[in-house]
């Protein structure tokens, strides 16, 4: 089994991930108004390692196709405004070692 080189950047490590995205998101922002009015820092855009959450003008865009399924959004949203579910069977992240 090969080992990852030490000192690898997060971007290099993310290259080892592959995704089999479903057509329906497994991530849901429950109330867009909460993001707009109660969360000035848009923390999910900061703590998500896959950068799934992007604030665009007046709404949160969720690029679920690249989700690492780490669950940080499930516990990191200070308003509990993100619903996280496992992707439907056969979909989601696929780990591979190069």
C-alpha cells in the first residue's frame, strides 16, 4: 500500500478524491433568510474543506457534487440551518490512493 508524501497540500490530497454525484442534493439549507439576516460571516463558506458553500448575492449556493461527506456543516452551522444526509446508495465520495 502506498503512503501519501509528507507535506502534501490540501489541494493535492483532494486530487485523490473522486465523486459519483447524485442528481439530487444530500445537503439542504433549511432557511435562506437565516443565512441572509442572521449569519453575517457565512461561516459554512469558511469551515467547509471542500468549499461546497458559496454565498452569491442574496442566496447560498450549495455545490453538493464535491462534498467530502465530513459532516462539518452538520455541526458547524451556528444556526443549525444545514440539513446533511448521507448520499443515496452508490453516490457520493469515492476514495482512491494514487
